[in-house]
C-alpha cells in the first residue's frame, strides 16, 4: 500500500512520539542510573584509598614505605611481630563461632585496658618528675628552726612529764601499746615455706599441672572480668595477649608526642579488629558443590 506525502508524515510523527521518544527516555534513564553507579563506586574507591593510607596491617611493602606518622610506623612493627601468635591462637578455635567471638571481645578489651593503664602510668611518672623538680628548686615546705622545736619540747616536757607526753602521742595516733602487733616469726615462716615446698615436691606431675591450672584460672577470670563469653575463647585470648602485650607496650612507650600516641592507640585497636575479621574469613567454610544426579 502506497502512502501519500501527508500520510507518510503523519505516520513518521506517530512513530517518533510513540516509540522513539519512549526509547530515548529509557536510554536517558539508564544513562543516569549508570552515572549514579559510577559516582557511588568512585566514592567507595576514594574512601578505601583514604582508609588504606591509615590502615597498617600490610606487611613488607609498608616497611619499605614509611608512614608520615611515627606512631603508625611503630604500630606496624608491633602488629608485624604479634600477628603470627594472634592468628595461631585464634584459628585453633574451630568448634564454634561463639568461641571466636569471645576471643575477639576479650582481646580487644584487654588492649583498651592496656593503653589506659600505660597512659595512667606515664601521667603519674610525669607528675612525680614535676614534684621532684619542685623539690630540687627548693619549693618544698621547710621545717621550723631547730631552736624553736627544742624550746617547744622543753615546755611540753615541763608541763606534763616525759611519760605523759609519750602516752598522749600514742593516743593521738590511735595506737594501744598493749595491742601492738607481735613481731613476725621469720623462723616459723621459713619452716612453713619449706614444708609447702616439700609437699609440692611429692606431688605427681599431673597434680602439679592441675594446681598450676587452678592458679592460672584465677588470672584468666580477672582478665575476663566484666565480660560475657565462652571460657575457652577467653582462655585463648588470655594466652595470646600475654604473648604479644610487650610488642605494643614497648613501641607505645617509645613515643613521646601525644599525637603519635593517639594515632598508635586509635589505629592499633582498629587494625586488631581488622586482623581478627580477616582470620575469621579464612576460617569460613568453602561453599559445597551442588549434587549432580546421574542421568542414567
């Protein structure tokens, strides 16, 4: 069927408005969606690059490229040394996820306590140093002149007598002479210690092991105080912490700049969590292959 020019024009207009315009709208919508996806991916990449700049758990490559912050470099050294021990202790916990969760919680809590304790000890040491300096500068209180003290003592002795003076002094500090503590019997204590040593000497190795574990259990309970969780995971965390604690303490105490210490502490806790998460991923079970039925 042939169309005249007017009919063909009308048909073209109809196709353009009905089909072409719709296709263009869909194509434009698709392009906008793709742009949004690209923008989102670029933002993720940017965040990852920023995070990677501050994250320190990579190995030899980081050692060859020092970080601009000294605290991060010291942290890298601590983590490099501690990583094998933490990984071994953590990945022995394969019975349940609860054991590994308990390990993570107890280990991170222990490091929080460690950094707080190191800060407190350092602050106390600084305070004592300031007090010592003040004393050296003559800022401490001076005692009254000796001649005034002698005169005061003579007056007291003349009024009350030496015995009354001694009694008043003892009463002032709330000490009763009759109830004074007995002298420590050093000989008896030594005998008791020898008896205890002899008793332990006669124990079997199994009994010694049980006794050692009982003593260690008290330390582990103190380590996990205030935290819930599987006891096996707590015990493994306790052992791991004791193995690696000095790596972090030594490097942290080497730092004098408050900003370096803050970076060490903040990124230390963050990277320990990343390490534990990566160890967990390594333990994740492999996906099972689907069963294929024999077609025969």
